[in-house]
């Protein structure tokens, strides 16, 4: 738990029992999780608390959100040093078979040169297909 506490403090998030539990749950996931997934992990916690915890983590650069076309926003832990800037972002993979969404942190999104006057805020690259567990 000490390591998790440090991680929160490094990102200027006050470690509460709930935040530590959510962080731990996120670390144990191989795929990105939706709010609904988290609700199933924490049957006793209410949805609003879980949502706020995720939002806090997102604001502080602990997690990033992913739109994978399923309609549910999914969340995954950021790599150390990630500032969620467009140049930090990696490719995501959505599996059509198990519906899981994975971070591919080694695959950075190539930078695109935008026309003059266009300012990037976030970039997204989602590949769909069959994941290694299902192929
Ligand atoms: Zn990030
Ligand atoms: Zn799969
Ligand atoms: Zn990711």
C-alpha cells in the first residue's frame, strides 16, 4: 500500500482509503475499465464516489480516458511521467471478440502536422481487431 500512497502523493492526490482501493483495482486490470466495471468490483461503493475518484485521477494525470466506440468511457492508468499531452498518447486497441480495450504504451501516436491555426488538445488512435487472448 505504501507504494500506492506514494503514487497518489506524487500526483498531488490526497490518499484516502477509497482512492487507494480504486488505484489498486486499476493496477490489477489488464484492460481499461469503465465506471460500470468498477461498480462491479466495489459493490458497496456508490457510483458518484467512484466517478469522482476517477475524475480526480484524470485531472491529476493518474489515468486517461478512452473512447472505444462502445459508448462507455473507459479508464486506464497512465505511465509514469505521462502528462496526457497529445505527444504522450499511445495507441489503444479494442477487441471485437472480448470487448476489452488495451493500452499499447510502446506505440506512440505519430504526430500530425495540422494546418495553421489549428491547436491540438488531445489525439486518439484506436485500432479494432482481435486481441492476443482471443486470437
Ligand atoms: Zn496520462
Ligand atoms: Zn479479446
Ligand atoms: Zn492508454
